[in-house]
């Protein structure tokens, strides 16, 4: 051992450095846990909001997730029959004109949860002409809750193939193949515009690609059909159930093939279709 004790001094000098290093490691590790938690907590729709927060979130046009969070809180309070929730109804109705389609879709769904609110009934009707199919479909389904068949045409459309059209002109860079299942918002195709920029074309609906009208390297124009989607199971079931309440004899022709099993092998869909046809026919019988 060094008679001057330099080894001991070295050990003592290194100890604080090691402790400081350990503290920083702990801080970094904590941040890896805390930051994701705070991010999740801040965007978790299940987090309860105060009345003040709901009003503030509904007005937060820069953050659509805040708006959706508030709308879901309002829906929960409607389900609980909380009479104080009506004070938010004017703000909810104003959201039917929000530029974000996802917000308009959620708004339509929330308004359908209170079929006693005539102001919601009136506000749903213009959404049947919305530019986005999911908004129109939600409006049609929620109008059924009001006993209103104004969305019958949209309910019928939900049972038919949907034609996806190109929103840009250019050359097809890639496109999914027939038979591929896709969700709303899923990447359907890429189109290279005149400037050489690749634009993404996303599916407006859930479904499966039944056919494509273009292939890689082909030119497409704005509004040109590029693919056809068959509706997914959930869409078909929702439409049939809606028509069971507001459908007329004119709708039997689109429900019939489902009931007979000629266009589906799904037993539940066939059952729902049979029930819907019976409900429609029963309404046609004079009482």
C-alpha cells in the first residue's frame, strides 16, 4: 500500500463520481417510464374530464383528439342520463361543421345517443350530404334512432360495393391487389403526380378490394375510379339492422340476396336479413 494513502484517496474520490453517474442513470430510466405514461395519460379517452375541461376541449380546434375525448365524455354522461350534459349540446352541434372528418363522424355518433334531443335530429340531417362516406353512414345510422328514414339511401349504399376514386392526377406507383382487406385510413395506392411527388391514396372505408381499375405505371386523372371495395361484415350488419327499422318494400331487393345466402355465407348476416325483411313486410300490412 502507498504509505502516503494515495490509493485510499483515489477510492474516496471515485465514489462520489460513481454515485453521480448512478443518479443520472436512474433519472434517464425514470424518464423512459414517465414520459410515455404522461403521453398516454394525456391522450387516453377514458380519463375523466371536468365540465371546464369538456368545454375547453370541444373548442380546441387545433387538437382533434381533445375534441373526440370531450365528445366521448359527453356520450358517457348521456348514457347516465345526466341532465347537466345538455349545456354542451350547442358546442356538439357546432362540430358538425368541423373540417376534420373523424370529428364529424364522432359527433354524428354522439348525437344519436340522445334521440329525445330534437336539435340533434335536425343537426344530423345535413350530414347525409357530407363529403366523407363514413360521416354520411354514421348520420344515417343515428337518424334511425330518431325513427327517421331519411338516410335510407345511404343505408342501402352500405350494402353495395364502393367505388374509390383518385383525388390526384398522375401515374400509379403502386396499388393493393384484389382480395386484400383494408381498414378506413389504410394505404390503398400511391400515385406520382406531375411534380414527381408520390401522393398516398388512403381507403375511405373498411372493406375488401374486389377489383382495381389501374395498375402500376398507368396514368390516372382526378375523379377516376381506381378500385372497388366490398363492405365489411360490420357495415353490412349495421345497414341491415337500420333498414329493419326504417326500410320500405323498395329495400327488400337489396336485403333479399343476403337473406337467401346468395351473396354471403355468414349465418348471422342471413339471420339479420331475414328478420329485417319480416319487419319491413309487417309494417306494410294494414293494421
